[in-house]
């Protein structure tokens, strides 16, 4: 029973991290920060855009089941966030025609992806810390 609770908490943590990540991506685009710094991404905050991000954020949250750095939650969140970052830069962007590392979206695309996924990782880890789902 404890494992089921931990799995559910990791899924929720990942979804909450996905929500925080999505709001940051949207906000940076809406106020023009992304574009001003060379990242051409300014999505509309719609359910159709948000739901897949919450779903995949939840799935990535299962990485928090890995038993390491459970007392160093910020570092664990940042380290785990490198996995979806690599996936985005090496799989998703090329499939979208943005090229390897997403340079088709601007020269700073890899830095923005790293930053936004770091938000996901830290928020998810913090949620797990606060709910005793470890981190």
C-alpha cells in the first residue's frame, strides 16, 4: 500500500511541476521575455495545450521513485529535470522540425528548455518533500 501511495504522489508531483512549467512558459511568452531573449515560443494558455503537458509531467514524475538524494530535494529535482530536457531537445524538437537542440526556435532554445524543466523538477520535488512522498 505504501508503494501505491508513493506512485500516486509522484504522478501528482509531476503534474504540478508540469503546471508550474506550463505557466512559466506561457507567462514568459505572453510578456515577451522569451522572444526578447531569442526563444520564439509564445503559446496560448489553452486546455488543448496544457493537458498533454500535465499528462507528460505526471509520467516524468515517476522518475522521483528512484532512490537517491532523498534529503537533497532541490538537487534531485534539478538532476531529474535533465531527463525531460534531453528528451525535448533530442527527440521532440527534431520531430517538430525545429532541429537538434531546438535551434529552429531560436539560439537560446536549449537554455530556456533547461530553465523551464528545472522549474518542473524543483516544484515536483518540493511537493514530494511537503507530502512526505520523499523527493
